[in-house]
């Protein structure tokens, strides 16, 4: 992710509560993050084990 955090299996999450949040799939885990292109910085919000409730049980700070 150091050179390009949006490369690989990365998708923008949908819904008002997820605006600007992306997820990266890493095996059975999901990395939720926000990318700041201007500062060239990635802020990791959560690392979650994938389940049927992964995106329902989590709120963005």
C-alpha cells in the first residue's frame, strides 16, 4: 500500500455512513481505510474478520 493504496482488491464502500471509506480485501480480513491524496497518507480505521455482519456492525468514527 506504500506506493499505491488503491491497487489490488480495493473498493469504495457505499452509503452515507461510508462516504470516503475504502475496503481492501486481505484473505478473510477487511481493512477499512481513508486515503488522503494531498498528504499522501492512509488512515486505517478498522481491520475486521469478514463475516455476514462485517459492514453492518461497524460505524465510522
